[in-house]
């Protein structure tokens, strides 16, 4: 059964850091593209990071480039999103997505506030 389970969200002050995890089950993560998205009320869903198969690189939009890093631990079949220098506008529900599996996780809330 294909499943994506996110964790690691929480409340953090502006300038702080969080690392989100997306534990993958039912398929081998490094054989497929994995995206991180975020969504907050009143805004469109935004793709904030993508990791492809080994050697294919990563993608970040300008809004997070230089602050967010996506990575993968093949031994743990887990994809991470390291978020640094967080800003209030980063507040959202973050969820991972495997387009080839048409599967989304349940999301994890990130709140950036002083």
C-alpha cells in the first residue's frame, strides 16, 4: 500500500529552522519524483521543492531558494525538507506528493510566528 507520512512541523520563531520528514512506504522513493507542497488559506497551493531520481537534481521556486533544501535517505526511504531562515509567510500546511503514485500525505502544520 502506497503511503506518505509527514512529520516535523510545529511553531517556530522567524529566522528559525525546521526539518520535515516524509516517510514513504509501498514504493522505493529514489525511483520516483517526490515533491513538497504547501498550502495556506487564501493562497494557492505552492510547490516548494522537488527531488528526482539520483542524478536528476532538485527544484526550488524563488520564494524558498537558498533557504529550503530537499534531500533523501535511501536507507530509510524518507524524503526531508530542511527549512532555514523561516519567515511568517512560510506558515502553511506542508505535504509531500508522489505524482507517479498519485499519492499525497496528510500534511504537517508549520507556523512561523513570534
